[in-house]
């Protein structure tokens, strides 16, 4: 065992050094005075002398000549001691032990000073050892958590971290600990009242004076108030952003509705206008927009469409170009129109399509477009359902928003109002044209009837004056009487037609039905116009088939029908022409046809040939006379008998054909038929 003489006063630091040397296996002899060194060395055979550092550095120690005992003077710095000790292993070992003791002592002193300062600090301070576990918390920390130091040491403190922050904090701490780098992290720690408060923690690695890693030290400040202020600022900012977004949305809404109103003000009488309307909703409300309208048969028809997804335009255009061949009750468009309410499908899946029973065309469209949602709003104006506007959502980044449905409803309401106004305008225009036409026809009729009445009156008046003179020869007088009788009969016929038309309009034209045979009725009518036909050298042909049974009808009125048709045919047939009347039995009905080889009926006038007071040539200089009442009377009487009458031009030849069909069964024969028409 090596013997060391330790020279110096007895105090805590020297006691610590002596204790370490003894713990290392050395025999340590303490000497208070330097003057006793030689004696002690000689008595105990010391191997090394250690001089305790003193405030007043005394003279160097001189041992007896020839002594090989080394001296370690702690008044020197460690580098100087290291140079002196290079030749002695014992000296090097003792210097290393003493230096280690000095380091530990310095650390203890530093730690004591650190803890003294830390306990007085207003911030939360902790330290950890080289294993990463916490070995110290200051009084501010313990006051904050309300827990004892024993409960917080090592990993106990981590139980107070907020569950949402624990993994994030521990990951950050471990990573920086392994890297021996600084870190800064925000997290929530349980306060002594049980709630959580926000902390901003900064941690740095700590080292000994010799550069040896000794663990970490960290400090925390309470930033809860700052967090609350930030949260309030974020709330206010979010509110401002929301208000700005609402303002922008309101601006876009107003702009959209203004554009629609401007477009509607120009009318909706063309498909491009409806296409433009559909494009206004893309992409603001959806990626694709389709406008459906109900046609006269109540079927939905696509009248406007737009798609903002360029890569899917071909698929969309193909869908739009096809007619809707199936309108399943579960179709969202059909549902919206029938219910008069919006229909929303937030998840447009194949399972939903199967449940809804949509047609293959609809399903194929949705799948080809990769649509994930849709909504449909009805077009309703003044309670009338006109169609619907549907929007498809294709972009996965786009999500369904209820405000879009409300805006779409406003858009649809304006479109519906525009459509309804257009319909009302067209109806008003049609009514105006009809009124103008009725007024024109009335004026023409008044001019015609004046002309038709004036001609026979002039003839009668002229011959009466000649008869009054008494100077006419007997033959001329007889001719005058005949002319007067003919013109009186003509006026009587005009008056009779006017009375019939008046009775038709007021619903006072009655039938006196009885079982009759049509052939004699037609023959009587033929004979009554034969003279007029012979006057124009017109060949009058009658082909009357025998009918299987009698007809229930008014013989006089039916004779009037045939007479009017024959007289009309004779009037328009040129000289030496032909007029043919035929009676046929056609499947339970009697059919009367009157055919001529005249000029035929103008194609534009053909739909109006049976209208009241209508003539193909209504001028006073026309070639053919008449009031235009005969054919109107024909149609009315035929309809009173439950039959029908139609006019057509003879195919492949000149001339016109009138066809009357009358049922053998009695139908409405005894009831008058009120005909509602415009009256001057």
C-alpha cells in the first residue's frame, strides 16, 4: 500500500480529497504544518507528498538530499502538475484522482448554486441526468403542478402532460436528447387545480468544465394567456375571414343573379339563351349543369346544359344529345319536378343508383363522369312546375354546401319567372294576333256581306223600276220577274245562312233526328244544284251505295250539308268540269265524299277552311262570291250528328275532296252544341 503525506489545514475540501485517496487504496497521513513533512516522511516512509492549496503560497518544500519522494503541489494548475508527473505513475494517478475530486466538488458547488438560483426563479426549471430521466424540479415547478418532488422525479412528471400533446413532446425530447441539441416545444401541463395550462419549454444540454455531457436543463414559461390571446385573435380573424367569404359569396350571388336577370330581360326564345343560363351556374354551383323543361306532353326535355370538366365534355355532350327514354320515379329530376322541392344526393354511389332504380342511361352518365354528388332544384313560377335545374359535382375537392342549394333555388326561381313571362308574352302575342285576325275577318265579312247583299238589291231595284214604267214587252217583263225571284231567293239564302251561324254561335241550332236513308237525302241535294251545274256545263256524278241500315239524323240539315258541299264544289269548278258525290259504307259508318276538279285549296288556307267568315280570297274583287259560312255550317251540323268532316286536295290531280263520316249510332243528335268563338 502506498503512503501519501497530505499537508494542509483540515476543512471540508481537504477532507473530501483525503477521503477519495483513501477510497482509492492509499494510506493517507494528514500533517497540518509543512515544517513536519521531513519528520513524517522519515518516520513512515512516505511515497508521495501532497500539498493542500493555500491562500498565501509559501516557499517550496525541500526534502532531505537523496530523497526520491515526489511532491504534488496543488497550488499549481493542473497542466503544470501533469507536466511534472509524466515520469511517475503514482504521481499521475494521484493527480487524476485529485482532479476528479476537484471536478466533482465544482459540480456540487455549481449544482448547489444552480438549485439555489432556480428555486428563487419565477419560471419552471428542471434538469435531467445522462439517462434522460428528470432528477430535479425547482419550487416554481412543484408549486405549478401541486405535486411533491418525489412524485415528479424520473418519469413521474410526464403523466401531467395533456394526452393530445404527450406523444409529440416525448418524441421531440428523445430525438434532441440523442442528438445533444437544443429544443423548444409548446405543450399543455396539468395545473394544480386540475386544468391544463400552456407552457413554452426550452431545453439545452449541459456539460462539465471538462466537456463531459452531464444531462439536460430546461426552463418553462406559462404562455396560457398568450395562447388565449392568439385563440381570440384567430377567432376574430376566422370571423373576419368568414365575413369576407360571406361578402364575397354574396357578391358572387348578386353578380350571378344580375347576369341571369340581364339575360332573362332579353327573352328566352332561343336555345343559346338557355345554354348560356346553364353556363352561369358552372363552376360556381357545380361542375355540370342541365336545364330540363316539361313539354306539351309532360315529358322532360333537356333545353340547356354546360360542363366545366373539360376532360369529360365528350361524355356529357353524348348524354345531353340523347333523348330521355326512361323517367323513373326515383330519378332526382323527376322527384324534384313532382314534389316541387329540391332533391339532394350527397353520396352518388353505385349502391344508391341500384336502390333508386335509375335507368341505364343515367347510371352510365354518372359513372362515366365520376360524379360524387348532385342536387336538383325545381323550376316553379306562380305555382306552375315548368321543369328543373340539376347540378353535378365531379371534382373531389368540391363538397356539397347547403348555401349552394339556396342560391340554385334563387337562380331557378328567376329562370322559371323568365320562362313564365315568356310564355305569357307568347300567349298574349297569340291572343293579339287572333284578335287582329278576328277583327280583320270581321271587317272582311262585313265588306263581303255588304257586297253580297248590295248586288241582288241593285238587280231587284233596277228591274222593279223598269216594270213600273209599264213599257217592257211581255217577254222582258217575265224575265224581270224571274230575275227578281232569283235575287230574292239569293238574299233569303244569305239571311238563312246568317241565322244558322247565329244559332250555332249561341248554341240554339237544334236537330230533329229520326231514322232516315241517306241516299234520298243526297239525291234531293243533287237535284237542287243540278241547274247551277248545267249553267256551267259541269258534269254532276252521283254514286250512292245502299247502306245496311238507316241513320238517325235530321234529313233537312243533312241535305243542307250535302247542298253546301255540292254548291261549293260547283262554284270553284271551271266550266265543263265535273263534280262527283259518293255514298259509301265504311266499317260501321256512312261516308259521303264530294270531289271536284277545280283549282284545289291553298295549303296555308286548308286548316282554316271550316272557320267562320273565312274565305281563301276575301277581297271584294274576288272571282267567286259567297259569305264563307257554308263550310262552317257543314262542320257544325256534322258534329251535331256525331260525325266528322275533313278537306283535302286530290292527290296527283287538280281539285279538292270533302269527306263526311257519320255514325249509324245516335250520338248527341238531340243536343245542341255550343260553339264558343269571338263575336264582333
